[in-house]
């Protein structure tokens, strides 16, 4: 999906301002609402774009090339809005009638959801709700209880449901203070005995989907891996281009050129070639997955799912290693906080701390 010149200009011009504000700026949000980017995975019947996994992957990668923190917010919020496919249709139509609807929250199970026969009473604290200042609903996973009795499944494991809660019931803790991805505003939040209707509970399992679409037949963990990955690829491509530009500028100095030019350009070129291979591999895996799910969702190759998990983590590890190898070669430019080289480095390194792709599977 190609981005026009105006869109590119808005994203780039707002980057510095959003870093200072530590949240998305108004012009960034207006761009998101205008393009319906929080709803890239939402079904058309709920006024979403209903993109294929490959279309969404390419869009997120392109956004990440322009501003990794902005793209990260779009990725996490649109990934949460994807839950529309698992919510009862009548409620989903009502919630997604708001053109600015935005879900976001935590994927880690925590807290309690005590069921009284009609409503769930939610209590707990959850971390890292990306986009907290502009969320309309906070999403969370909680352990299920009947009174003091915890639900367990047939294997004796605790039962966990997902929930989405309107923002007016949520207390946001403004504790996101990182050296990268600043504008994602991924604050913690808490609920204290908040009662919500059982319709606001759902299970993120393909078998529990309410919409018959290829996307909702994909295991959520695999979906998450393949939608976080384009952020790293886009940011990494931008970082390499900026390093290459730095080397071009330095090569105007004949002394530097004689000492370093050949080795430096050879080095960055090797990383760029490898980055192209990452993108090709990721798109090939996405196409294989989409084809398998389209043909027989009940018989997805476990080998393919394992390969996606392993390869996505390998790519992120190698990207982290590459940027830490290259940063010392760009001098003070790489240490200046307002230099884009430093901004992209900070975003990449902060993103690699996300638990999902931080360690190889």
C-alpha cells in the first residue's frame, strides 16, 4: 500500500513533536482516523478495511520506515481492534460504529474476573497499554473465578478470558518513561471491582470467532508475531539507509574515504542485502500461512507455525545485533537525541525488549 506525499510529510513532521509530547499528536491521530488505520483488520461489516495479512504487513512496514513509534502504535491498536472478530456481532456493530474506536491493553494474564451469573467483576493491574491516552476501550486478560473458586480447565490449568472495558471505568497510571517509542504512551492501568456485562468477555481462539474470515482462523500468537515483525523490518531498513547516508557524507573527506570507505559501504551493503532476504522470507511465510488457512483452517501445519515463531525471533535478534554493531560507526551523530539515527536506534532497541519476539522460540 503506497503512501502519498502528504501522508509521508505529516508522519515525518510530527515525529519530533510526538516524542516531546510522549503521545501521538492531533495531526497523527487525524491521519489514522482518515485512513481508518486502527481498523485495518476489522471486518467490512463493522466499517473496517478488512485487509489480508500480507496487505497489512506491507502497510505497517511502510509506516515503520517513516516513524517506528507511530507505526508501533498503529500496530498494537489495530491488533487489539482485530478482536472485533471474536465479539458478539450485535455488540461489535455498536462499538465499531464509532469511527475513532481504539482498543489497546495488555496480553499478559493478571488480576481477577469474578462472575456473579450476570456480570464479571474485574480487579487488577495491567502493564503496557499502547496508546493509552486515546484508547476508547482497554483490553486485558484475567483469571476467572466464581466467588473465591478459580476456574480450571480439563488439564487443571487456570481459565483465562479476554475482556474489553470502556475507558471511563479504567484508571491509567502514567508510568511509560522509556528512551525509545516514547509517543506510544504505553502506560499501565488498573480496575477496582469494575462490573461489566458478560458480552465484554471473549476468547481469542479461532474456534471462538464470530466472523467467517481467513484472518480470524489464524492462531492469535502467530498473528501477533507476523504483525510485530514488519515494525522491526521497516525501522531497520530506515536505520540502514541513514547509516549509508552518513557514510556518503563522510566519504567527501578524502582521508576518511581512503581509510574506511570500501569496508564501511561493504558492511552496510551486506546488512541491506540480508534485510531484503528477511522481507522476502516473511512474505513467503505469510503467503504459505494464508493459503493453508484458506484451504483448511483445521489442519494448519504445526511445522509452519513453528517456523514463523523461530524465524521472526531470529530476524529480530539479528536486527538488534546489527544496529548495535553499526551505531559506534556513526560518531556523535548516533548519540544526539534529536538526530534521526539516534531516534530510530532508540525505537528499535526499545521494541526489541517486547517479550513476544525478544527471545528465540
